C-alpha cells in the first residue's frame, strides 16, 4: 500500500469517527432532553399518542414523539392556544377550548 493511500484511508477514518461522535453526541442530548421531560405534566395527548403538550420549565411545549420536535407554545394556556392557531394547529386549540383547559 502506498503512503498516499494510507494517508487517504486515515483521513477517511478520522472523518468517519468524527461523524459517529457527532451523531452519538446529538443522540445523547435528545435522550437527556427526553428524560428531563419525562416527568413533565401532560395537558393534552392525541389519540395515537404521537403528539402531546407538556408543561415543562414554566412553559407549554408541543412535542412530536416520532421526531422529538419541540415547539414552544408560551407560558399560559391562552398563549398556547393562540400559538397553536398561529402554527396551523387549530384542531388542537379547539380541543383544548372544548375541554376547558
């Protein structure tokens, strides 16, 4: 094996492991966030449990379970309902109003 080939292979390995480290770090952060939010009280959960609204760190947060996306809805229930309407989730806002939450 030529020296240039070994150098190229080494650079590829460094890039590969840097990518693995990045993915692991990102995954660990998501796991830590999920653990932190696990004890948060839920005020709404959809029928298949793929979306929920939790009260966490003094704010309401819409969480999509499949991709663990979190959308801040505000510090009050009324503010959360308004934000839901703004982001096109009137269906959830109506459910919250109907349930008098």
